[in-house]
C-alpha cells in the first residue's frame, strides 16, 4: 500500500467529552472515534446490535470466568430474557453459583485491600475466596440438599437436557440463568460439566448417572451447520470458546459476527487469548466477518454492551 493510500484511510481522533445530557448511545458513538479498547468496545456494541437485527443470525454466547459470583447473574438473565442470545455455552462453576443464588444463598463482598485477608484463617472459618468475593461452605450444603431430592427422569440424557430439567426444578420469580433458559427454550451447553461442585454432588448422590456429552457435541455441530448466519460473543475464553468455535469450524459459512472480551494475551498460544483473526485460519470466523477483540475485564465491558443493546433494540 502506498503512503498516500494509507493516509487516505486514516481519520482524525475526536477528543472525547461527556455532557450531563449524554446517554449510553451518545457515549458509544463518541468512543467509535477514539482508539485502543474504547474503540473496540464501541465496535463490539455495534456488531452485537447488528447480530440482533439480523433475523437469520444464530447468536452463540460463551461464558467463562466467575461471572455469577461477581454479580453478573442478572445480566446474563437479561441477555436470555431479551432474546439477545440463542445458545449459551458456559462452565459448571457458573451454573453451580447460579443455583446457589437462586436458592437464596449469596456471594459476599470483601475487602478491596487483599493484604487484609488471611486465607488460612478463611479456611479455618469455612469461608471460600474468589479474589475479593467470598462464599461460605454452608452454601454447598444447601445445594446438596436441593440436589439430593431430585427425581431425575433419565440417567443417560444429554447434559443440555439435564440442565433444562434442572432449570424447571428451580423456584419461580428468580434471576436464575438455568430457570429463564428453560422457560425460553434456550439450550445451555456445559462441555466441562464434571469440572464443577454441582457435578460432584450429583455424582455422589446419583452414582449411576451417566450424562451424555457426545450427544451435546453433535447437537452443537448441527446447530452451527443449520445457522444461516452465525454470530458469536465470547466472555473470557476457555472451554466455552472452544466448544463454540470447533462447531463453527464445520459451519458452511463460519461466524459472520464475532466479539470476544478477554484479558488474556495471544503470545502464550492459549485459546483464551487467541485473536479472532487467528480463528479465521481455522475457518471458525469468516474472512469477511465483522469482529472486535475487546481487551477488558468482562465485568466492566459486558454491562456496557447490554446497556447499549437495551437502548437500541
């Protein structure tokens, strides 16, 4: 590219201001004219809005990290309630904590100065720490009481079918992700389900339980294959990201829209930090896809995206 052609593609950075009358729409459009991850966040908001406006788009949503413990349960509930996602892939940990909150237990805020925290003392007092969020051991006892009373209709059903069944057993009028997904018929896939406190308790109480992961894998490939347009939002990375992307690898068109929010870096070669453009080399993201890799704490970026979507859609 010649020097002149390169310069022709450049635009002035507009210095960002906030007025007391600005709303989220104003702020996001202002961020579009900045740089770094402010611009990537604005672009991600626009791409997600386009995914929703595209009636032929199947919206795949990957959720990793301790998003429910930190207070994002209601946020994911709203994504499902509003129809902003069609398929959720998440971790067993998030589902475990979803059940805890739904049964009336709570994650607790702690000191921001972690130098004041003695983890040995926490253990002695049966208190578990997730950075600056805390969870008493008795929460797991409450979950176990709930699990032990289940009457599971099929010990060999796919994990996604079990999660739908589980959602229907939870109390009404809650912010439960499992509950709203069951009501809205949004499938939840949890490819590493056994890697969770919920699965451990199920295994202890129902030792003949043999939930089928392979049926979920094949169903996910079918959903990707049947999608006229595929859109992806990845929060974090890990197993949920790979489970979605390995299915899109078999999709005729691959992902038309792609957003990821992560703090991970690509240099170590791990999937969580792998760029969306790298996914193009695998045929998981389309070469012409609209995409934005947002390097940010998801607890900051995801509420902004939802706020923007609720004003636009």
